[in-house]
C-alpha cells in the first residue's frame, strides 16, 4: 500500500474516532443532568454502543499512524513529532477515561456533575488542536 493510501485511511479513522471522542462526553453531560430512569437507561445504551463503535476506529487510527511513523519515517527524531505523539498518548488516556466514566454510569456510582463533563468534553478539542498545530505548522 502506498503512503498516500495509508495517510488517507489514517485520516479517515482519526476523524471517525474523534467524532466519538467529541460526542460521548456530551452524552455524559446529559446522563449527569437527568434523574429519569428511562432517560438514563437510553443514554447509557447510547454511550455503550458509541464506545464499542469508536474503539476499533481509534485502534485502526493508531495502527495506521504507527505504520506511517515506523514504515515511512515521517517526523522521526523531530520535536513536533514527539509533541504530537504525547498528545496522541493523551487521547488514548482520554479514551480510557471515557470507558471508566461509562462503567461508573452503568454501575450507578457516578459522582461528577454536568459541569465536570462539560469541561471533560473540551479535552479532545484541545488535544486535536495541539496535534493539528504540530502536524501542519511544525513549529519545532
């Protein structure tokens, strides 16, 4: 597979993964706001299905990104790439935190309010901005 195909599918899976990373915490905001059992059950189901759907997308994005990094040497040894990889590590941690919060909602042990989840929802936006600056501008 040529580098352009790998890049194309990497971008596709990154965009798809981010759709989930942006929407799942928004579901958590709604879960934290509602007290109706019916609404909570519906939102928990939505969150569970979304998490299961977005996880393979994230894995594929990471695998193809690793292919680009190792197979083509794109940015190896450059500071912008190290910062980008740090942001990607942060996204992986965020993804796993999403799973943690989902489990807490499913167990009925959530302790955070909707304001926490509104702030939590901003984390992937900031990490995406950092990745984009590193990849496009390459300031370092």
